[in-house]
C-alpha cells in the first residue's frame, strides 16, 4: 500500500512539475507530454535541434547472464550515469532533454544556436559520453566497443508539429544506430548515392569583404541538397552522408562543382572536414580535378578546415596540407575561438587564413573581454603571417569593432546573404 501511495505521489509530482525539471528521463505521460513544450520553445528561439540515439547493446546479454531483476538495477544505474555524463560534457543550454524509449534506447535531444558544424559537435559529444559510460560499466577495450550503437539526426528547421518532427528524427537516428530496421538504412544509402551520382546539389556563395575598401575579395561556397526534399537542409544532407560513409565523395563533389561553376575568376573558400582533408587520396583527387580546369589558378582556392573537430584524430592531416600547399592551394582554419585547442591548431597547421567564429563576434561591441580575445588572435595571426576573416557580422556595431581592430576581411548578413552561384556582382 505504501509503495502504491509513493508511486502515486511521484506521478503527481511529475505531472505538475515545470518543463525544466522534466528534462531528464521524464515519464511517458498520456495526460501531458513534457517534451512538446520543450521542443516548441527551441523552435521559437530558432535554434537548430538534433536527436542522438544511444542503443545500449548489453541489456540483452545482461538478461541472459543475470536475469531481469539484475537488469532493472543495471538500467537505473546506466540512466543515472548517463545523466551525470551528459551534464558534465554538454553545455547546459544545449540540453533539451534526456529520455529513454523501448527499454534499451536512450535519447539525447540537443539544440544549438547556429547550424554551422553542429555535426562535428554532436560527434564529439557522442565520443565523450560513450567513453565516460564505458569507463564506469564496461572494460572499454576493443572487445567492448560495441557496447553502444549510436545514430543522430537533425530535426526539420521549421515545423508546426515539433513532437512529430522529433519522432521522425528519432526514427531516422535509430535506423542509423542499428544500420537496418527493415531496409530503411539501405534506402537512405541509396538516396545519398543518387544525389552524388547525379550531382544533385545546389551551391550558394556568400561574399567575403575587404573591410577597408569594402570590395569583394572572395566568396565562401555553401551547399544545399535537392530542392524541396529533406536533404535541401545541408545539415540533413551531411548528417546522412557522414553516417552512411559517403561524406568523402560528397565533399569531393562540392569541390568539383564549385570549381566548375565559379570558373576560377575569383577566390573561393570551400569547407572541408578534417576527416576529408586527411583522406589518403584527397591530394591526388584534387590534382585530378584541377587538371580538368587548367585555366584555374590554384592560389584562388582556399580550403576551410573546421576547427570544431579535433585535428588530433587525423595524424596524416599535416601531410595532406603540405601536398595541397605544393599545388599553391591555401588553407584556412575555420571556427577559430569556438572549438578544440585553437592555438595548438594554428601552430600545427600554420594556416594562411584564420576565420574567427561568430560566437566570438556576436555582441562584441558591448564586451571588452571578447574584444581582447579578438586582439589576441590578431596578434597570433600576425606572428603566423596569416590573414584574419571575421564571420557572422550582423550589425553595424560589430562591423565597427572589426574595422577599429584591423581585421582584414569580414562576412555576414550585415554585408550580404548567400545566393545561388553564379553570383552577380555585389
């Protein structure tokens, strides 16, 4: 009787709790779904939302070995450790909720204030969480690396039905984790292959401006998938490509198409992940593409390497970078100030261009500490003989701070929004 009363009081406590208190393993209510208002709030704030699925593989082995009573306690311990790990590893403002579905699937819903490189950030979180959980519950050696299967998916950018969008993203992430589920994974693989084989991507460009002359000095190439499909959102496209092991051919397609459409008349910045630029065939593949465009000056090509993903994971990246430099291709370090060990990355890669992340630029006009950090990066860039590009400029006040501090180039909505290539003169 006391247990029934305790359960009922716990139910009432959760039923009337605030949404904030229901972020971690909320009950599956039929009277009130606490997840829906959390998702609505993220959409209203126009944040990018992603779903991560951790499929805990050991539950079935635990049942076979120790019985269901042991597994119930094991499950509680795992949930407790997941909550602790997520809170330690993930920024609190990025955690929407942590939930459990169908017994062995633990779901982490995240939100980001900008789309750029959300994929790399998600993957770094997954890696750290898995390592933390394995350290507490498993031996974490080569035999135990399959303790978890993971998948992730970015939700629709806009939706009138947030919970339905969440369920759709959850199902796709689960498919990615399990690499199966009734052929759905194979269908996704087929869709990405079709896009690559038919070169069905659209390229946009955004101008990079000389801050003193206000002239366009270069263009950053941005990718969109097939129009009016889920892959039109670049996050959806690159999320799928990465998890279906087709990121390399997709990024190579972007390079190929960018050189073809831009005609080599202007300097272009092309985003590449550390995973791609460290690929053993990347240097030779770029050389082959350039042979198809003999009129293009390789020095007009700048590969942006995102700094949000640790380059330490790719020991051969310096060799690739050197091979590209031998072709007179320049290297930019993207997202500086927002990710892994900026100073170490600058020292290791010696980039020709340093791109300062929007997180450092936003509201810098009212933040002396941010301005001091910018001045520090400018000093480092001078020592490294590198140019500095500040990205994400959205206000005249931010632009004024950039000019006052001698930033070389700028880009952002304050100057121009991305538009389809070929781009007319600004």
